[in-house]
């Protein structure tokens, strides 16, 4: 019979096991995760802005 492990999840930065309610295992990993999320949001903003500009340019070009 397999042993049951306590509820846990893994740190998205380093992969260590941690409690289920935590976002990162420590301060260093939390800072790395925050920076990664900030860069992801910035990239998403750039992609959406570029898409809106291209659609607007296409609409203007059709007229």
C-alpha cells in the first residue's frame, strides 16, 4: 500500500515542496516569481496594444 503524503504543492520557481496556501517557498523565490509575473503582464500588454494598433490600421486602410 502506498503511503499518503500531506497536502502540499511545489514552488513554481525552484520546485521545492511547500504548504498548500503559500505562493512561493521563500522571499527569494517570491521576488523571482513577482518579477516573472510582471514581465509576463508587460508582454501581454504589448501584444494586445500591437494587435489593437494593427486592427485600427487595417480599418483605416480599408476606407
